[in-house]
C-alpha cells in the first residue's frame, strides 16, 4: 500500500484543491464588496473590525490555498489558512442555526485539511521537489 500512498495524496490534492479553486474564484475576484460580505462571518467569532480584510483572507485561502494544495507548494501554511477558514465557516453556520447538515461541509473539509497538515503533500509535490533539489549534499 505504501507504494501508492503518494499517488493517493496527489489525487486528494487535485480533487479537493480544484473544488476550493472553484469555490474561491468568485470570492477572490469579486473584489471589496464581496470580501466585505464574506468577512462579515468573522463577527460570529467576535471579530467585527475590517471585514473587507478578513473576507479577502478567506477568499485568498480558498482560491490561492486551493492552487497551492494542488501543487503541494507551501502546503502546511496553505492548509493552516484553509483550516482556519473552515473553522470560521463552521462557527458561522452553527451560530446562524443552520445545523450540522449545512455546517458538515466545512467541518469535513477542516478535518481533511488538519489531517493533511500532519501527513504532508507526498513525494509528488513541489515542496518535495524543492526540498530534494536544494538540500541534497
């Protein structure tokens, strides 16, 4: 099984990362009005200042984070941001009374991201390529 582990991680990165690029596209390129609206979710965790900045960060973590996830580049940092975004989304949905059936999407993705932070992107990633190429002696 260990022989196919890296291919499995690549498929996971491609699939989940692509969906986050898709979901983040409209937010990322929506500009300040969209960022402000998305950033309003921070109010559910007690942060009500500069919603445009927080909305941009959420859009950045979904769109750019999805691209970095696909590439396996800056993997742990990207997935940490994505994890935080999913935690805020979960809190927002549960606080609004949407229930577990709506919040489950963010919870599930957060679990995947948190797990992948510890697992890493695998050998078929740019992080691994750069680590191998620049640090060999």
